[in-house]
C-alpha cells in the first residue's frame, strides 16, 4: 500500500510537469495585460502589441543598394544587438528556472560506513567490535501550488521574457534607423564637400584675378588680403566638412560591427534623395507595432504577476514528501525487502510573526506595479509626440527647402551681377566677397535642411514601428 501511495504521488507531480512543458512551448508573445485591480486611465485604451508585425526591409524605400547592404549587416554583427540577444537568452532561462518549481524534486543517496561506538556496562566502558552500515534512500518532494504563487512566478518570468523579446526588437529598430540616418547624412556630407571644393576652386580663381588687378594698379592691397582671407576660410570649412563625413563613416562602421580603421564608403555624386510620400493621416494602431510600447506593457504584466506572488506569501506553504530505501549492516542482504524503510507525509508551514516583512514586500511590489504602469503610459504619450514632431518637421522642412532654393537662385544671380560690376570697376571687391559668402551660405543651408529632413523621415519610420504600407 505504501508503494502505491508513493508512486501515485510521483505520477501526479510528473503530470503537472508535462503540462508545464506544453505551457512554455510557444515562443511568440501572447500575454494579456491584467484587468483586475488595474484601472485604465481616461483617454487611454488597452493596446494589443503587435511588434512581431514590423515591416521587413523598410529602408528599401530609399532605393539605395549600398544602404540595403549596410542594413542587413546590422543584425549579423552589431554588438549592442548581441548584448540584447544575450539578455533575451537570460530571460528565457529564467522562465525555465521559474517553471522548475512546478515539478517535483527527487534525490538518491547511497551511503556506506564503518563505525565503532563505546557502550556503558556495569564494569565501565566497553568497545564492541566495529560494524558496517549500508544505506540506499530516495526522496521525492513536491510543493503543490494551492495559492497560485508558483504559476504567478512563471507568468511573471514569461512576461519578462516577452519584454526582453520586445526590447531586442526596439534595439534593432533603433540601430537600423541610426544606420539609415548616418548614411543619408553622409551622402549629404558628400554633396557639401563637393560644394566646398568647388567654392575653394572658385575663390582661388578670384584671388588670382584680384592679384593680377593689384599688380596692374586697378585693385588695392586690401582686395588681395580679403580674397586670401575668404579663400583660407573656405579651405577651413572644407576640412571641417571632411571631419564630419569621417565621423559619420566611423559611426556606421561601429553600427555594422566593423573596425573604423578599415571601413570605407566611397564618395558619391549628389543625387537628390527620392523621399517616399508620407500618408496624410497615419493610424494610431501602427504604434502598437512599436517594440518599446510592447516592452513597457509586458513590464506591467510582469510586475502584476509578481504582486500575485507576494499576495500568496500570506498563505501556508504545503510540501508533500515521500522517501523510501534500504538499510543493513551486511552488504549481501542490503537490498532485500525486510531491510526496507519508507516515510510519507505532508509538511505545512505558516508564518505567524515576521515583523511586517511580507506586508512591506507586497506594498513595495505594488509601488513597482504603479511605476511600471506610469512608465507604460509615458512611453505611449512619447510615441505620439514623436510621430507628431516628425510629421510636422517634414511638412515645414519641405517648405523650408522650397524657400531656401529660391534664396539660392537669387544669391547665384546676385553674384553673377556683382562679378560683372567688379570686372568693370563699378563696385569694390567687398561687394564680391559679400555676394560669394551669401551664395555659399545659401547652398550650405540647403544641404543642412536636406540632412535634417533625412533624420526626420527616418525618425518618423522608427516612431511608427517600422514604416507604413498602403
């Protein structure tokens, strides 16, 4: 009878273990936010994160083969992403650790010893012959989850795993976005460098012309020094532009896991970027694909489940224990039925006084849940802000580009007129310098706006969780 009870207990615990294995099989996020004791503030709705639905190669909308190649290398070699992968594996292992508590624990002990114990007789202490003792015992223990603490712990670990999964997606999207921004700005830097190179060449010709006029007595020495100043200033600006391009190139190298020393991107002639059209209105459901929102929501779920664990700590802990084995002083009759021993029984532990430890722990976790909830709402609000910021930026940057192009055309026409007037001697060289500086400033500003638009466009794609589709 005793063996039947022992093996019945084992079968019950093992069936619980098999149900646990089937529970952790899914690898895609399926958790739901807590609804009991967790009020949704006015103006919010309960979202259903769909971060696994992020658009694939969203960067292909820029139609640049090299950018496509760089983006593919991010997921393979970026070290920040490798850290996020390692964190996800840690969270995955933590689910297994938490789930192990649902299964019984079993151990087997084998012991052999030889001892001698003095005994007290009427004549004093006597030393009997030494004796041997052979033992083989096995023990199985199991803590039934009557109050749901273990299941809540498992659910919390699973929510943390899914939060880590979403965090990995957020890291990847951020890295991909940064590669796109750096690359597009690098192409704008190429154009700006080409502009400055042409400017240096034009200023050199102006300096040569001014020196000839000075030698012929038409121009003064001040015209020559002003031309030299302008030429050297343009060369300094060119050096600064090359520094900026090198920094962007090095940043891309790190993002794709390459050494900045060996990584090079060849300069490319300027081609105006073909900006994909942004929809007039983008649905807020796109934000549910944002992995940072999914991460924040799952942090709330994890905190809520941990609170359930702390609530269950107020109830008694029940442990079922069974043990069986053999014990004998003779090795040849060790494993015989008459030498068997067994025990079976529950153990119930109820904390009576703990100095308020469990109450304080529960209150602490409740505060953690409130913090996670506030962070969740904050992430959602910031996501809307990011979308609106970049949508507004794109609208006004388009107008700014149009105005700047008009200013560029006017400055170029002004320079042409001033050059003719200077050649005829009707204006001083100061007028030429002023017109040249105005044109350079207008052209440089146009590229600066293009660079800002590149950043705003990519940031909008990131804010929408990876772009949009028709």
